[in-house]
C-alpha cells in the first residue's frame, strides 16, 4: 500500500469512494521515497516556490479535473507554477528549462517527462540523457530537483506499456545514481485504470490528486 493511497483511505477523498479506494490499494506500489533536501544556500531562488515541469500530464487536459500543480499548492502551502506544455518531449523541455529557472527562481523543480518520448519512439538513452541534464541544470541553479517515474499507459496507449516500464526502471536508476529524490508515480498508480481518463494516458480527477499527494510527500515539511 502506498503512502498516498493509504492516506486517501484513512482521511477520505471526495472524488473516490471507499470501495474504489480499496480496489486501487490492491494495485500495489511502493511506500514512496525520501523527502527532498533543504539546502543551506538556495542562491537567489525562493524555497517556497515550486515549478512543476512536464508535458500535458502536468499542464492538464479536458476531463482530468484540476491539474496536479494547483492541488500541490493547496497541499504544500507553497507557490506552485504549472510549467507543463502539452505534447512536449524531454528534448524541447530541456531546451526551455534554463529560461524557466531564470524567470521563476524556484527552490524546487518537479520533473515529469518522457511520455511523449515513448509515444514518438525516442531511444531510451536519449530520454535519460535529457532527464539527467535537467537534474544537473537544476542543481547548478541551486534548485532542488525531484524526479518522477511515468504514470502507466493502458487501453489505447497500452501498446507502449512495456516501453514505459523499461523507461521507468531507467529513471529509478538515474535518480539513484544522481542522488536525487524519486517520486515513483508508476508505483503509486499501479495498474489502476480508475485513475486515468478514457485515453489510458492522462490522469483523471483522482489520478491528479494522487500525483499531487505524491509530490507533496517529497517536499520538505
């Protein structure tokens, strides 16, 4: 049982009945990772500012309810900037990261990239290299990066499910090698289609809440 889903069961969630929560809890997942560190020196960055950096899963889509960054702001009490761009791969994401860091000056950066790389057939090594460069660029800016695995792909996107699993293993290895906090969203979601909208890719209202809770667990409190 994951930390996120355990708390949703214990304290309730308006959008997720108890019976549905019990189903989700049966889908597995780990107990989450450690919290991100509090730096002695954030430079010119604000530790109370978080940038949520990613693609449409971050930006939000019709039918998904409120995107996770706004929920994370409510949970954490921090200012959370939604820097998601629908349809973007990790390469263009890396290209715009420097400007985002300079303009927003976040203390923390939540990174959720790779779904579009998978769909468009990017080599896994290219995606991992881009994610690694994001981590290094954030730390060079004295911003603490938090790296996430991808949520599952099922249904119409299920043909990429095994590729997602392989990439997620590589993301876990990258987080370990780089010594950064990992939010294992794939483990949090398990195989629960109840957390995705009908396209089998984007989180629904409950899925966005799971993502927000998982990132909130990773932020220092």
